[in-house]
C-alpha cells in the first residue's frame, strides 16, 4: 500500500516535471519567433537564453527560500554557510556578485585554467580539524 502511494507520487512528480519542461520549451520557441524578425536570429537566441535563465533563477529562489538547515551547536560557520546566509539576506546583491564572479571566472579560465582550479580547490577544501581536548 505504501509502495503504491510512493510510486504514484513519483509518477505524478515526473509528469509535472515533464509538463513544466514542455511549457518552458514552448515558451522559448514563442519568444524566439516573436523576436527573430525584430532583432535577428542570434540576438533572439541570446534573449531567449537570458529570459529562461532569469525564470530558472526565480524558480530556484522560490524553491530554496524555505530550506534552512539548522546549524549544530559549537560548530564554526563555514564560508559556504556564510555566503548562503548573505544570499538569503540580500538576494539582489548575491545575484550581482555571482554574475561578476562568473564573468571573472570565465575570463580567468580562458587565460589560465590552472589558477581557476587552484581557487576552486582552496574554496571548497575542508577546514582544519578542531583541536582535541
């Protein structure tokens, strides 16, 4: 009985996701067709990509707005946790910072990919272990 409900719930979620994907593709085609004659095919494609990216960002913000993990006691806050807290407090500032960081990372990766690899490894490296009493 529980297994059937679980399978039904998974099937319903898959159907909703498929319908949402189809709607996004149809919306992208409609926007492209409306803009192609006015600004040309290349710029219409870029506009569609930008609009879909903004829609995805809004959906992600709405979906993750309520997800707040509870910090454990006596655990120092990591850099990622501080950045997530800042993004929740000031979403527009976080969006601008992510855009600027992405542009800088792309520029850096084109010029020297080793620097970007070192920065990413340092940012996500675990902190030192706490001292033993």
